[in-house]
C-alpha cells in the first residue's frame, strides 16, 4: 500500500465529441428543477407541513362542530319523544 493512487482522472483532456449541454433536453425535462438548492427544498417542505397542519386544524373544527350539531339533534329528538309519551 503505497502513497501512489491506482486511479486518476485527467480533466485536462478536451474531447471533440458533443458535450451533454449540446444535446437538447427531452420534452418535459428541465435542468432548472435539478439545480434547486437545499434552502428552497427546505422552505417548500416547511410550507407543505404548515399547510398540512392548517388542514388538520380545520378538519378538527369541522368535526367538533358536526359532533355538537348531531348531539343537539339527538337530544332534541329524545326530548320531543318524551313529551309525546307523557
């Protein structure tokens, strides 16, 4: 195990072949979407989580309101049936 490397890449080689930037992108592909940095992705994740939490809070309010309304209807119908029996 010497200090010499087994592999080495020579970046100074200039190819005459077309580079990947010269080849047009296929339809629907965008290089910009791959170039997003971590801060953008982090912000999008936080926004998605905030939207999800807001939706959960709204659903809980709707559920509570529905429960109270149903209970009120049940109590009202029970009271009306007791009035009819007496």
